[in-house]
């Protein structure tokens, strides 16, 4: 059908050129691409079978209806619907989640609010901690996250907001 290795390779290649994503989101994205490839492959197979054998689906459904109990069909249908609901429920948070930009070691949302780079909780307590460590204090992680440029030089929140 499809090669998972090939799909993963393509996915990693795409994500390399976008903003850094947490590993859980990256995994969800990989799953999404693999799912998309499987769906496309299934659609192509369906098209070819329909094109080559126009009455294949009619014969198949007649065969299934004649040989499989309606109760079994109903159970299969309910199982499929439930699996589909679970899959949708699993992916919905990823699809609706707001994307945050990483700048200076801190995540920033669309309104330029700072968020903890570890747990994504909003942080507002900026100041000097641990003798000369300027950064944001996350109340959840109990850690200070420095706000610095790519060279490690400290930058002020105003500078970071201007760069966003
Ligand atoms: Zn945190």
C-alpha cells in the first residue's frame, strides 16, 4: 500500500522549514500525513477498481448482504463510527491549537504574550533572578527562562515584541 519510512522522510523534510514544533505535535503531524497518504492510496485503488470493473461494487455488496448477517454489519458499522469519533477527538486539539512563535527562547502568541517554552503556560513575571539571570519566571515549572538572542545576549521584552 504505502511505505511508512517514505512518508516519515517527507514529513521531516517539510517540518525542517517551518517553526519548531513540540515532539507531540510533530508526531501528530506525521500521523496526519501518513493518514492522508493512506486515504489518497485508497481513493486511487477505488477509482481504478471502479473504472476496470464497473459492476464490482454492486456484486460485492450483493455478496456481502446475502452472506453476512445484518447484525454483524450493524456491529461493524458502529465500530467504524466509534473509531472515527475517537480519531477526530484525538486530533481536534492539535488542529484548533493556536500556533506559537519561538523567539529568544520564549514562545509568543498572536497577541505577543510570552509563554513558557517548557509547559506553554503564559508567563508575565519578568525580572532579574538568580543574580544576573534576566528572564521570565514560570510558576508551573519553577524555573527562569532567559530571554536572549541567538548569540545568547540578553534582550528586553520590548525588543522581542518588536522583532515578532
Ligand atoms: Zn513552564
